């Protein structure tokens, strides 16, 4: 199996404080892989390292066979990796439509996504097209952030804690929508603290602890084995 | 209802009529305001739209002024050549200086813009053969405006009044161009960068390149303003590029309100009028200016236009209720 994205022994630090102590993982095309773990274990940092927002001090980030560690984020985005950050902040001063339009112009990456197709996945955004993005609800902002990332036609979507801070009903809808993206063949790397959202979507999981991979395996294993789940994820 | 009146057009027409008011002083003031308004608006492309604090914007004003003056006075070139050349020269310098500045962020960016501006000032101050050094370049000629006589009603005007009309039209065109730029997709990219450069970067925007483009465009318009100011001032001097000039335009922009397109123009007008009024009463203008800034920064952080827009909104809301 040749992976779409592979991390080889990534080590990342913010100044003097080291966060990742050698993370290795692989994602094949079409897969949905989940990074599970509590707050502060390095899920966000792993995503930032892939995206080039925080440069790993050691290790390789291999995208379609080439090392992209150290590339500036805009180059990583144009290579086909899209990040939906956990703070899901939209460009508050622009309208919903402008948010999407700006992303398309920024990236200029050809592909199937355009404003109409984003509206088909998130019909709510069509109604809100002329609304200033800063006035949207949390769930609507999350949809817009995902839509904005899709406008760049990514092959791999990095979703950082998409369910955080959203009402259960909104999370359910979001789950459906992300599931639909997966159906359409998009490769997804998901970071989550809770097992509910992630285990319903993921094919495989990596459980992180203190900046290392503690466990990796198929999601079904964790879904079925409550003892294992408790052992790995107990607070 | 207030929104339906085309305010910009009204103000332009009122401004056009200033020469027929007959006072040399009012024409002088209006010319000053129009040129400084363009200068402040050009800075706001960086400050208000891209989120870059430049402490050295006067460098490009000065480069424009010297370029135009040298071409017109030393080489006898017509204004139609020297004016665009001033903008292009300023933009070229902004491109070179900006290349280094956008590699830094925040206060380091600001300090580097200041450093480059001081270098420009020092060169103007010392390069006697070309810039006239400390003495500057007095007696920059007026452009040839004899063609204006062909337009009915303009032939009898004083040279200063004719030049004012030329300035007004050129500034209006430049401001219209700036307005187009900020509302274009390019302008939206700049807004996105100001809101959050990191987020802009990972949706695929080459942030530095856009910042550099904004820096060069702002330099271009500052250069145009400088060219006009050199002629208006009847001479070009090193202090055009001095840091106090950079501070002055920064104050105008913040006073008027950098969150609104027209804010800096209003700031330029208010600061110029206040300066004229207050210096006729007291020599302590800096004291008054300082006090105004303190009140403004604490009471009206959105500047004059920001405060007016907020008040207007409150009124309409009450009207609707």
C-alpha cells in the first residue's frame, strides 16, 4: 500500500517546549483516519506540522512520495492538503459567498469544487450567502470553514476537532455531511477527543498520548472492545 | 434617507467651486487637504486594509516629490510625464524596500519601514548635486496649464486656482482607482490577510507576495501625492521624507478612522484645518494635538468616521423602532 500521506518520526516543538516526540502515521487515499487523544497530546500540533504552520524539527512529511516538511503553508494548500482548524474561525468581515470566493482565488487549484457544489453539501450556506460571516452561529461557521477549505479542491482534508463546542443535533448533521464527503472519495484525517463522532466515521485510529502514538488499529476494534477503549482513553 | 445622497459627488462639486469663492487662502487650504487626503488614503491601504503599520510612508511621498521636481526643473520634462513617473519611481522603491520589510512582522516591520525612510531622507539631505541637499529644490515650476483657457470660465483664474482644479481632478481619479482596488478580489485578499495572516496562508494565499503588492501600490499613490505636493509647495525639501511626515500621515489616518475607506481623507481635512486654526491662537499646537489624540484613542477608537457611522446607526435604529 502506498500512502497518500505518511509521517515519519515527526518531532515538533514550540520554542523550548517539545510537543511531538516522534509521530509516525500513514493515510491511504480514500481512507478516513482519526487521531484520538485528550487535550494537549499533540493532535493539533500534528496537523500544524503537516500543514507547515509549525515546522517539525526532525522527521519527514511525505506527500505523494515527496518530502514537504518545511514548505510554507500556502504551498502545502496548493499541493492538495486542506486544513479546517479547531477554532473554525471564518473571515468575519466578508460575506459567506466572499469567504468561499476568496479561497478559490487564493488557491487556483483545479478540481470539482465550486460554490454551487459547496451549497449542495451545505444547503444552509446558500440561504446565508450574503450574510456577514461573523454573524453566523457556531455550526454555520463550521460548515463555512469546511466549505472554504473544499474550494481549494483538497485531496486530503485535515479536520481538527470539528464537533467541539457544537450542540448534539448540530454535531449529528455535521457527521452526516462529513460522511457524505467521505463517500465522495475525499481522504480525511480527523482529530477528536471524544469517541462518538470519530468512531462512527473513521476506518482506522491512532491513539496519541504525550506526543507519541500509543495505539493504532482499525476503528472497529475500538468500537467493539469497550475494555480496550477505556484503557486507552480513560481520563 | 441620508444614505441615498451621493455624498462623495456632493463634496467633489462643492470642492470644485472653491476657486470662485475668491479667497487665495481657501484655495491654498483646499489644495493642501486634497493632496494630503490622497497621501493618507494611500497609507490606509496598508494600515486599514492589509494590517501593516508603516512608520516610513513619507519615504514614498518624498521620492515622488523629488522625482517629479527633478524631471520638471532639472530636465524640463512636462508634468504629463513627471507625474506618472513619480508614482512609478515611488512604487519601484516600495517594491525593493517592501521585499525586505514583509519578511518581518509587527513592530519589526514598522521599524524597518522607518529605517528605509530615514535612509531616503539622508540621501535627499546629502546628495547635493541631484537633490539640492539640505537646501532642497526651490522653485519647482507649475505644470503648463494654458490649455485650461480653452475651457469656458477657467481662463480668468489665477495660476494657483487652476493648479487646484488640476489637483482636485487628479486626486479624484487616484482615489477612485484606490476605491476600485480595495473593493476588488485583490482588496478582499488584503482584508483576509489583515484579519488573520496565518489562516490566509493555509487557505493558499501567498501572504508575503500580497503584502508586497499592497506596499508597492500604497507607495505608488503616495508618490503621486508627493509629486503634487512638491509643485503646490513651490519646492521640494528633505523633510518631505522625514519621520515626522510619516507620523503626521499616520495621525491623520487614525484620527479620521482607518476602519472606513473615507476615514483618512476626513482625518487629513480635520488635522489641516485644526492646525491652521489653532496655530493662529497659540504656539502650543503639539500640546493640543497630543490632547486630541489622547481623547480620540480612548473615547473614539474608530476615529471620527467610525464614531459618526456608529452614531448614525444608533439614530436609524431609533427611527425604525
